[in-house]
C-alpha cells in the first residue's frame, strides 16, 4: 500500500510521514494533484489559514483531482487540523473561501473576546459513537491541538468525537472513507499513533 501526503506549503509534513512509516507503509510527500492516482490512500495535513491553504491546493492542481479520487474512487482520506477543516464547504480564516466540499460543513472562529487563541495544547476527546479511527482508544484520551477555528454546521452522524474549548466542537469526524481529526495525531504520542494505525488498517482493507 502507498500513501500520498499532500504538500501544499502548509506545515511540516515530515512528522506525519515518519508516523506512517512506523507501520511499514510507504508514504510519499507529493506536491502536484496529478500524482494522486498512483496512491491507495491520501493524507492532507496542515497548519495555517484556510484561505491560503485552499489557494495553494487549487494552484497545485489538487482540488478537483482530490474530489475525484476521494468521492468517486472512494480512496481512504484523512484530513489533519487545517486539512480536516478544508474538507468542508466554506471557511473564514484569512478571507472567505470555498473548501474542498468533501463533506458539508463550515469552519468558524472561536470567540477571541472570551478565549485565548490559538487553542494550543493537550485536550481530552470525548467519544460520541463507535468510530473506525478511534478503535481501541479509551474515551476522553488526550490529544494535541493547535487551532483558532473549528468545524461547525456538520451533520451529527459524522461526528465521532468532541473536545471543549469554551464551546463543544467536533474533534473527530468520519463518513465512509473520509476521516478528519482537528488535533495532530502525529504529535499526540501513543494514542495519536493508534489513530494513524487505525486509518492505515482501514485503508489496507479497502484498497
């Protein structure tokens, strides 16, 4: 199995690559959408603003090919932090922008009048329902977050885990072959690596 890690100038990808390689899986960092057809599963990490993230994905030929590979070809897809947010329909960070539209939801800012932003550090994730990528992970396990915006207006059936920072917000989302974590599993030690393993195990079963 081969995993594509999308490089769109939105963060350090090497930690994600190393986390995947721990499980003896080939993980290549790619920077052009045309390369996606060669891979069995796709990971979209990311830090930074929604607007610039989407602009870079479009400029690097990822947007339409990603939708083809994920929605039509049903390749397993994992979005991490900004990568999860970009899966949605619309975001406000850095300027209003349409998202990838892999799942219908919006991305909104935390209230900076009440909260110190960004939300940085360890926070527990409450399990909402059974989940492929939360398999064997205890309820209310801690994961590492860095973000100032959150997923909103998403169907309840797509939320598998939530966290709280001023408000309750989706921390893990899942729909068929599409997965997202608001936190960084590659920085979240034992249970973060288990998130990666669960995604890879699902991918192996579905290629």
